[in-house]
């Protein structure tokens, strides 16, 4: 977009912010026309056959990340997060509805 080869582009806010931070682009060089409302993303998933104790340790490690800790902050900043929260199937209801409306999937997953 910056070069003028295309008129419009789509990018994750984390990517755009990193481009700003690294001086690749300046905010004055692009125009943001719309921002997606917040939604559940950066979901981590584990295989069903992992031992429950290992799954619990992985979940605990993510949930214990705190922005107040400088070491944790560095990790969280890499993905544009302030914290991790447990996600449930219901957290994806809006995305599921949109996927159905756009005929990206035939029906909601059970």
C-alpha cells in the first residue's frame, strides 16, 4: 500500500504496530479505515492425547503471565497481549456466526 501498488490492504494490528515501532512505516503513511472489534484470538490448542497433568501445566504457565513482570511483558508484547484467559467454545460464537453467514462452513460445529 505504501508504494501505491495496491489501494487497500488488511493486516493484524500487532503486525502494523510492529511496523510502526520498527520504523518500517509511519502512521502518517497509511490510513486505517476500520478496526475489527475485539474477538478471541491467539488461541493455543493441545492434542487430546496429551496427559491431563501436562495440559494443566501449559494452561497454568500461560495464565500466570502477568504484564507487571518485565520478563512476562516481553513475551506478551510479542503477540500484542496483556494477558491470557481461558477460552471456551462460546467465545467463538460471533466468529462461527460470521463463518456460517459467509458460507465458509456448512453449519456450526458441535
